[in-house]
């Protein structure tokens, strides 16, 4: 286990198509996060999981976005009916967890989505 | 609320000089304060963090200081080198959750 893995690294899709991204976190990490980053901006929070439970979803996220972590291990992020504004780097991160404790993230290399 | 600001937004220093980046947050219940470094085209990486029961933490050339009363924490880099050139983000957590809101970022350029 060498870190957080994301697949694919790059995705080009036509507007209106659906896309799905996968993230494999570090195996000891119970928390998994999805962020979106556009050029010149900081990562923007999308959603996060503790084990298989999705604990929070950004209010900025439209109903076209859905994420799952069915067995508390890998996660998928699906975007339906893609729009050009969805073009961004989608980053996955994972962290340790303990009662009442915060820990830093380990990020994956990201999936760069281009909607044409 | 979730309001995180960083200053300055860009910073240029001569190699060997020190750099300081400040992060101001609004959530008084925040108890964990990390800094991330993102080189061009790469993922953000955690470089140093501090918890609220500590005022300062140092790791070789980098240090973080925390002022909970004023609700800000700062990244200090001494003896800067060209490889320190990157964008730096602070990301304090939002109370009651385990998510982090990233600051606006500071682009540091170290001039050789």
C-alpha cells in the first residue's frame, strides 16, 4: 500500500455524458474525502465518508454528483450529464480517524476531467 | 462559519531569506491546524501541523505558530531554497466535522 490511488488520471468527455472516478485510500484510513480543484484555486470540499457512511455533502454540489463507498474501502464519484463547468481536477484524500481527533490528509494524484 | 483567509497571496523572497505566511480562521472551536504544499502539477502534501494545546512546532526549516486568541496561525520557512517554491495552503477543520476548508493559497517564489 503505497498511498492513495485514483483512476483514471485523465478523462475527456463530451458534454452530457456520465463519468465515474475511483479512489483507493490508504488501507488503515477510515475517512475518505473528495475535493475539486480548478486552476489557481484551493481544493474545494465536495463530500466525505467515515467508513461506508457519507457524513457530509457540500451544499454547492448539485444532484448530478453522487459518491459511494459501499464497503468502507474504495470510493467512486459519479457525475451525470456533465457540463463544461465540471472541468477540474478531482482530488481524493484519506486520513486516520479517532474519537474526537483530527488528522492530516494524504491526497491522491487526482483525476483531471475535461468536458468538451 | 467557514471563513479561511491567507496573506499574502503571493510572496517572492531571495534564496536564503525567511518567508512567513499567515492564515486567519473564523471557527473558534478549531483544534487542528495543518499546512499543505502544492508544487506545480502535483498533489497537495501535508508539511506540518499543530494542535490547539501547543503554541509552536518546528521541523527543520519549517515551523508553525498558533495564536488561538487572535484566531490565526502562521507558517515560517527559514533559509529558503528554490525547491520551496510552491503554493501553500492552510486548512483548519470546521468544528463538529472532520472536513477541512482550504485557504485561498499563497504562491511562494524563491529567487536564486
